[in-house]
C-alpha cells in the first residue's frame, strides 16, 4: 500500500502522521510530499521512506497513491495560507486514492459536526483507519 502524506507550513501534522504510521508497524510505503521544504524535511525526519517538495511532486505522487493523508486544506486551492496551488488541489481531488482528511478548522475551511479533536487524537484515528485498510487487504 502506498500512503502519501501531504502537509505544508512547518509539517508538524504530517510529521506526526508519518511517525504514527511508522510506529504502528503497518508495513506500508510512506511518501512525504510537502508544499515547502520545511514540511518535507519534518516528515522525512519522522520516518517517511521518500520525500519531495512542490507542485509537480504532489501531482506525480497522487497518480498512483492508494491513500492520501493530510489536512482538509489539501483539497482546497490557496489553502494553507496559499501553499496549496490550484493544480495541487485538483491532483488530490481527482486522484483515485482514498483521502483521509484531518478536520483542521482553519484557512477558511470548517468542518461542521467533526468536533474539536486534538492533533494527537486525529493522528491516532488516522493510523487506526489505515490499520483497518491494510488488514482488509
């Protein structure tokens, strides 16, 4: 299973997700794709197998991903304070991959009814969902 973790800004959320996946022992390929080099570096330090930065790597990674994980903003052009380009948002949105989107209320995106979970709880729930998917085959 190819899991693409996408994040921007400082990559704190992406790094936590990568770390959670690696520690869980799922055995999946984890690819970090950052909207900037700081985010990519943070995710690589957390254990991602590979990493790349920018618009074209997002487009390429989304082509054959099984699962794409990141904040809800990765499907919204100009979110993450302008770091998600329209082409990035389209690549994520049009990908056949399952998208596990964390309900981060910010950048003019609010998920009504999702509740206010801590970053730790969102990462835990994400890793548990990935475990279900990998066990299902």
